[in-house]
C-alpha cells in the first residue's frame, strides 16, 4: 500500500535527520576532546565501550543488572579519574 510505504519512509527520513543532528556535534566534540586530552579521552571511550557492552549483552542469571552496570560505570570513571590525576598514561601522546 502506498500510504504505508510513505508512512514508513517518512519515519525513516526523520530518524536519519535526527541521527545527523545528534551525531555531527557529538563527533566534533569527541574529535576536539581527543586532540586536547589525548590519553584520558581514550580511557573515557574505552569505559563507554565496556559499559555499553554490559548493557547490550547482560550477564545471564543476574536479575539486578541495572545497579551492577551503574556500579561498574562508576568504577571505570573513578579509575580513569585516578589515572588522569596520577598521570598514569598507557597511550602515548603523539
């Protein structure tokens, strides 16, 4: 049906426009942070990746994954902050 196709296409178009509106400033922000704070930015990205993987692929059998993910995220954030303050950098600044 043409109306259903148009309805689906309009939603897809709006989702694409929304993704561009959100993604472009985010990409520019991350680029600027990597240029200014090279080492700590990589640790922050690694922390986001680890926590995202825990959210997407939760552990089987753990009912309270929400609070566990929050605790893990805070632990990674605290570790990154500690490493930044103590100048423990494993990635060279080029």
